[in-house]
């Protein structure tokens, strides 16, 4: 379940970790804010990999399997 605050800030800055894991570093309202934050983090921790993703916070509903 996503919160109202998460829906207001759909741009996520994530740190890419081994084994296809990721750690959300921050959420931002604008892509430019996320990009600037990523630029600064890359200067501070150059060996880390970061990505910006768009997460609108929409809940996905699992549809029940229909067995007839």
C-alpha cells in the first residue's frame, strides 16, 4: 500500500545492489531534483551504481485465477 506522500513524489533514486536488489535512497517530486541528488551522490560514492525510476505508486491488484 502506498502512502499519499509517496504518490506526491513519484521519482525514486535507487542504489543498485548485487543480486538484482535495490535500495531506495530518496523520493522526489521532480526528475531534475532526483538527477541532481544522484549527481552529488556519484561524486561522494563513485563506486556505487544509481538509477532514477518512475514509481507512480499505483497499487497492482492481483486478479484471482479463474478455474472453470
